C-alpha cells in the first residue's frame, strides 16, 4: 500500500470503536460503526482511511444514511465544531530559528526530560514557545529543548526542565534522586499531561507523593506571581472536552510544589502543547490557543524570574 511506503514509522492502525470520531456530532450506533483506519499523533488522527468508502452517500445527500452522518462526524472531529477562519484570513507561518545549534554562554536552556515512555509527543511546541520568549521578552535562548536523561546526565545544564508524556510515567531511582536534587538546589520544572492523559496524571501524582511525602500538589492561587508576568490572561479557552465537564471554568488551572516559599515545580493536568504544536485536541482535556501560548510564556518567564 502506498500509504505504508510513505509512512513507514507510522503505520495505519484500526480506529477503536469507542473513539470520539464516532460520536463527534452524531452518536453512531455501535453496530453501524464502519471499520476505519488511521495514522495517529499522540492525541489526534493525522490521516483517516475508510477501506469501505464513505463519500458515495455524500453525493446523494442522503442525510439519514450512516455514511453521511459519519462524514459530518469527521468534520466535527477535525474542527471541534469551532468556526473556521475566512478564506481571506492571512495565514501565520512558523519560521524555525536560525540560531546556532549549540547553546551560547548565558543563553536560556530548556531541558526536556527523557524517559522510557513517549517523552516528546509534541515535537515543535516548545521550539515555538522559546521563539516567543526570545522575540517578545528579549531573552537569549537556546532555540530548542535539550534532551536530558537525568539519571545519567546532569540536569543542571538546563535553567528549566520540561517533563511530559502520554503513557504512565516511570522514572528509575537515579532519575528521581537527580530530579529532586535539581529542585532542592534552585532548579525549576514544568510538567504537563500530554493530551490530558489520565495515565500520566495518575502516575505523576504518585511520583510527587514519593518524592515529596510531606506535601502534595496544590492549586496555584489566582494572585500568584506566575499569573502576573507576561501578557495578560483574563480567561482561558478550554477544549470542548473540558467545557462539557466544567462549563464555568475560565481561569487557568496549574498546580505546584513549593520549596522554601518558592514554587519549584508547576504542573498542568490540562494539555497545553498540542494547541501550540498546531494540532489542537478538541476531544482531550486541553487548553486551546491563544491561551496555551500565553500560559506557557508565563511559566517560562516565572521560571526565569524565580
């Protein structure tokens, strides 16, 4: 198959029958859900393939046919039922940094913790954040996150660490010890559950309880310094998945671990990076743009100031 030739590292896999695409607008009865295959990102479908075809019923405009309803679901899943920009809207393009590939003396370095799971699900997101930190805040930065295995490499080569994942997080004893030492000696960590993953969320909370048995993750209060730095963020735009569960939620929700009166670790159970990466996950517990980029900028600027 031609698709397999072009996407050798990302093969087509069956879409599970409980996937949100089957209920994005119409709730297709389980018995009528056609077999679909897809190439998937961490929390989105990049390419959808219908081996038995769907579009014949689109031409006949048989609105009650399951294939027509499935077509509506595909559009609803892709757009999240959000209004699309007009055809004349000027597109925005991301231009990769032209800075050197090696960090310069004095440049801000963001380290990304390498672990046994999918440690870099959103590959471009934090490159974009670092570009914004440079252009909007005037901070000299190393233009992309530096991968660090904290169990065998020093985390102190980074001014800030970023930790994320989709599956349950597992760090060996050496990595946990190094991470705790980094925090105790002035380091700063931002962690997020990619795609709002409940598996990552549960495992991360267990990790924090093991590392800091005398305290627990607490919700960052509204008046905290982190919310004061950077661009004003009056309300946060959440995904439809969050809005269905918490329709009145408009404020940013972050949690933290404190050491000597300073927030040394910030955690978000809501995904920020998928929207920043350009693949907003409407069916995941996530923050959408422009809120996601503004919040990420605040986190970095707070890490710098603290």
